[in-house]
C-alpha cells in the first residue's frame, strides 16, 4: 500500500461520502483525511481522520495541508444548482473562492501534486446541442451554479497551463446512489424516486414528463473519478473538464424501470422552478474524449441501476 495522503474537501456530501470510503479502501483509513464544514453521522467518517473545514477559511485550509501533507486533493465543496439559485451571491462565493483557495495552495505550497474538482452538465446552456452534446461547443450556462462551473473549468485549465498545477475534472451528470443523500440539485428526484418506490409507492416529480437528463450511477461515478486521478498525466489531454456520460432518461422512463420491479409504482408531476434549470441542460452527452483519452466506460444502464438501487435500499425499509 502506498503511503500517499489524500485530502477530501466537502466530504460529507453525496459524492464525498462514497468517495472517502472508496479512497480509504485504496490508500488506507489513516491516509484519507475527510473534511467538511460539519461532520455527518455516517459511520464512514469514524474510520479515519476528519477535520472541520470551511473551504472559505484559507488559513485553516493551509494549516491542514501543512499538517497532513496531502499529495492529492479532491475539492467537492459547493452549492449545487437548485440551492445556488436561491442564494446566488453565496453560491458564487463558495464555488469560486473555494476553488481559488485550493488551486492557490496547490500552486504555492509545493505539497499537493494533483487536484480533482468536479464540473457538471450545468456548465452547458440553452444554446448547447442537447443531444450528443460535444466536448467543445457552445457553453452559455444560465444558472449561477453553471456559471461557476464553467468559470472554474477555465481557471483549472489556466492554472495547469500557466503554473503546471495538475488539475483534473469531470462534468458529472446527475449522480444516483443509495449510500448517501443528494442535496440541492436538479437531478435529485432520480434518487428520491427509489425511496418513494419502497415507501409510499408513488413519486411526485418536480420535473415534468419528457425531461431527459444525463445521469450516472454512483459506482460508475467513483470509477471515473478514481480512473481520471490515477491516469498518467500525459493521458489527461483536457484540463478544463471532461464530458462524462452513463445513461439518459426522463422521469417516466425511470418510473417504468422501477415499475418492472415494484408493479404498483406510480408517478405524477408537479414541475417547479427546477424545470427551467433542467430545460437549459443537455439531454444526452457525448463522452468520447474520456473514452479515448483514459479509457472511460460505464458499467450500468438504467435497468441494472434500478435493480441494484432497489436491492440495496430494501433493507432500510423492511
Ligand atoms: N446534479 C447536479 C445538480 O443537479 C448537476 O451537477 O445540481
């Protein structure tokens, strides 16, 4: 086992919780430092070091880096699309200043060798081609979250080109998993629908029928994240952020997939402000560059994910 130390910032969110567990499996419990503004009660955080960190507190961030000397940082702390629309000033501040603090620490301290920072399908906008959305093309995000992601991509690329900071990034679709809850996203319905299937048997969706969005099952998201971070630097040819895709569906299609296993399951819709956000995003992403450059390939389609989600959630409700 390598003795590298890894710091995860924003570790108590939907992705961070599972990523900390996966990283501890690779590097060892003691080598993965989890941090977030406050600790969640998920037992994964008891297995190794946890530090309270508000990434806006640059001095504290630097002192943790001095203390633990992480060679890799995964910086996940952000407000997601729906929450950032409710508080755009803070969404911009957290998403951008947090990233600057991490990038500057990587550039200036001589400790961090690689930085992972997620972008999103939200970096695209209404003038992007919605189907087979290309890696390079029109990007005119209309949400503050999307604007912060597109700006962050360009900053990450700039730090790589100008100062050689080894930045790596993926444009995540909606992430679906059973181990941790999402918070504040436009794609979150695709997680709660599974919980509803096993409890009330009915889901009222905040997105309307026909709202096709790109989605990815968590094991695939973890695989992509670890693969891009572990790939040799010369395979990472895009330093803004890679398109990444798993599957695409609308609410009625995920409902149909669930109904194959939960026969009385039903869905209705009551679209809210998140519908406009979803309408500005791509439906189907072309991720051929990730496939070509570092061998990306997802394992899960919709039905396989549904089966796995339901199987793993059932014990929670029985
Ligand atoms: N899942 C995210 C959101 O809905 C997209 O990156 O905000």
